[in-house]
């Protein structure tokens, strides 16, 4: 009976951790995709399936302002500073459970997408927006500003 109770508690804890991590991950989907399948702004690594330790390490480095991969340091620092250590662990566990997309393209062939000049301007605008607004910028606010400037 004790073993059954312990197993049920562990399963419940893991389930809650996934749910909490999924909730925290909602802040990330605009750039990383619903299940971590996207390259942020078309350039970052796909994060689905990363080991928990790697996610936590990167988030802590961004939070401390000691990491600026792909020029996303300010943007990610603004996002990471909003996370407690517990939230970092929860989202890291959740990301580790995500299944990375299968590559259907030969690794030797470039998979860079071809962007129109307008798409390039948009991506640069979004990057610059988050650099200027690292603590409180959101993709929704950035898109609203982009739309108002594009009219």
C-alpha cells in the first residue's frame, strides 16, 4: 500500500510539473512555437527536447545578462528575469518532454528560408523592439507597433 501511495504521489508531482511548465511556456510560444518546434525569428536553435540542465543553464545565463546568442541577449534576459528558479525548473522539464520535429531534409542541404525584403524588415524590427524593451516587451505589443508603423 505504501509503494502504491508513493508511486501515485510521484506521478502526480510529475503531472503537475508538466502542467506548470506548459503554463510558463505560454510566454515562449510566440517565438519558439507551440511545442518548441520553431527557430526563434528563424535563426535560433529548436529547443524541443533539450535536456533540463541545458534549458536551466541558458535561462540563468540570459537572466544574468551573460549570454547573447543570435543577438537575443536583451530579449531573452527580459523574459528570463520574469522567471523564478522554480518556474525555470518547471519550464525546463516541460521543454525536455517536447518532441523535436524530425528532419526530412538532407543535413548537407541548406534549409535557410528565403525571406522577402518585408519579412527581413519585420524580423529586424522585432529583434530591435525586444532589445529596446527587454523587461516588458511582448510579441503582441511588438506586432501592434509593427502594424501601426506599416500603415
